[in-house]
């Protein structure tokens, strides 16, 4: 009997759907089907793939409320947040469909003096079959950043979603097939299961793999892929900081940071988990922040600001971080340990916890925020950079934003806002350090899902032919002079 994966509503524990747990043999067969479909999809060219992707986008948009309701049930997020997530995914499908041909067209290169009888070009060739292992916190937008990009670049894709959101993934994948009935099976496929299924995908013969998740799981994925030298894209966690300068618009900063920290139950890798605020405006900023956070309420009703925690084990991590921050001397400005319930977590804001506490150094992934008082922007930058992560951040300042941006050791930054880069399909997304490597989204993402091929074409024979054993004696005598003439001056 095939093992089963049961998906449930995180607010009620009601069963949403049941799925097979795909074995290694199942995964191999599904990847083989994707391999068979790869030449057909590649041969559609940019125009054919554009048409297919836009047809998929239109289907998703026309049937958006069905998917939104499913996202609310299986993931727990409010309907408005689900609609926003889907809108961002549609923007990225549209951009990739329309821009892939321009970004990935062949590039001419100069052949140089010695081989001036050649023409030279660079081609961007699809890998073939790309595996994508997606997360549960943004079950459409985040994996779509790899899936739509890889498809637009000419690859077929096998998608393994989180075990917490397989129904959403099934709907999303089926929508592609429904929108493109002429496409063979295997252009976009789904495998479902737990960690073993993800490991099987790493070992299945895919040509590249994109993973989104924790650094710990990312290491396991890399180890499994390394067995066959499968290249990987790692989009891992963050501990993103916001810096509030003394000249910031405090009301706007507080409003943006409240959303960046508490939105989606704080389950956002590029969300705000830490704030560094200059002392002269610390109290005024806290007053603004407290006012906004106090209006935020979790729940599953239509008026709720955010929903339940999607993954139950994450609740204990949040509780541990809050305890550690308070035990080390931090002060609860909003909420506290009593805010961490069994399904829902009320907003928590802690002032001046130890910089070494887990609440500051580790990814919390919950609706909590630490606020640290600093004496200068120099101190703010130093502390913001002092974690092993390097994903994203934010700066709030009227006159000093650019100088702070230049010194932050992170890969994405919003100025006087939060999360702006994530909504722009033309902007790349990726990390450094414990936040991973490689890029999705934008031109950099399209190139990430292709391999570079160099093509050198001899246009006519040259009098000085160095690429032969039959070199003339005069050519051999000329070489030392040529070296000095070209490179010693």
C-alpha cells in the first residue's frame, strides 16, 4: 500500500486533501517523463514558450479565487494576503514570458587579434530538467520564482512542494496543463512527499536543482546533489534588519516595519526581524511602532491581520527565542511569552535584548521583532552585519540612506520601505552566507537556469595559423616578436 500524505487546515486540523508519498522509483519515472518532454518544450522557442506561459497566467488569473480560497485553507493566510501573493506570482510569470528571449539571446564577443578571422558568440542553453523544492510560507510566489524562470529559459520542471502545502502545488501545476492541452506530459510535473522524496529528486538525474528553505535542510540538499555534481540554487533563511536613522520619517518607518515583521505571521524570509534605531528618536519610534502593532490581530476570520502558524514545530522556536531575549534582559514592549499560543502567536516586540541572544542571531520566522538602541549609524551597520545571514534589509533615512546601503552586507535592500525588491520581477533575489547563493528573478534568474555555451566560428583561413601542427617556420620565428609587440609595451 502506498504511503499517504495528509494535508490539513492549520486553523482547524480539517483534512484538505490526501496525496501519495512518492518513492525514489516514482520520482525517477516522473523525471524521465520530464526528460522526454524537454526537447518539445525547448523547440517551442521563446515565442512558443511565451504563448504557453501567458496562457497559464491567464488561466491562473481567471480562476484566481479558487486558488486563493485553497491557499487560505491549506496555508492559513488571510484571503487578501493570498491574493497579493498570487498577484506577485502572475507578475513574475508575465515578465519571464516576455523578457526571456531578449535576456537570453546570443551575445557577440570580440575574438581578439590572434583569432581575428573568427566570429565569437555566447549562447544561453537550457539545462534540460530542473528540480524545484519549494517552501510552505509562500507556496505559490516563492517556488514560482524558480519554476516560471526555468520554464521561460527552456527547461522542463519537476516540483516538490512542502508537505504542508501539496494541494496548492497540485492546483498550480494542473493549471499549466489545463491551459496548455497541446503540451506533452512532463513540461511541469509534481512529486509529493516528505524529506525522502526531496532527496530522491536530488538523486533522480535532474540537471539543476533550486531549493528554498532553512540552511540546515539546504546543506542536506547540497550533499545529496553533490553525489552527482548537480548544480544548485540555495535560497535560504534570513535575519533581516531595518535601520532607522534619526532623520527618518518615523510614522512611515513604523508602519512599514510592522508589516515587514508581522505580515504572513512573520513567516517571511525577507521580512524584518531586527530593528536598529538611533537613540534620539528611539522613544518616538517605539511609540509609533507600538501603536501600529497593537492594531494587528491574528486569526482565521476575514478581519484578521494574519493567520495561524503553518508549521506547528515553528511555534516552539518562536517561544524559545522570546524566552531567551527576555531572560537576557530584553524588555517586552508589546506582548511577551504569553503571546505564543498553540496555533496563533500575538505580535511580540522586545526592546534591547542581548545581541548574542537567539532572538537576534537565529531566524525566528514568527511575528516577533527585536528593537535595539544604537548611538550612531556606524553602530547600527556593524550590528546589522553581525549575523551569519545576508539576505535582505531596509534603511529608513531622508539623507543618509545611500551611505548606509553601501555598507550593509546583504543582497537586497529596501529604502524607506520594506520588501519592495521582492515585488519587482526585474530584480534578482538571492543571498550570501547562511542565506544561500545563486539568484532567482530578473535577468540574473533567467541566466541562472541556463548553461553558457561558447561558439567560435572560423570565417576564413588566416595567414598566421596557430591552431595546427603544420605551422610555418616564419610563424614560429615571429611569435617572440609578436609577444613583445602586443604585450610588453
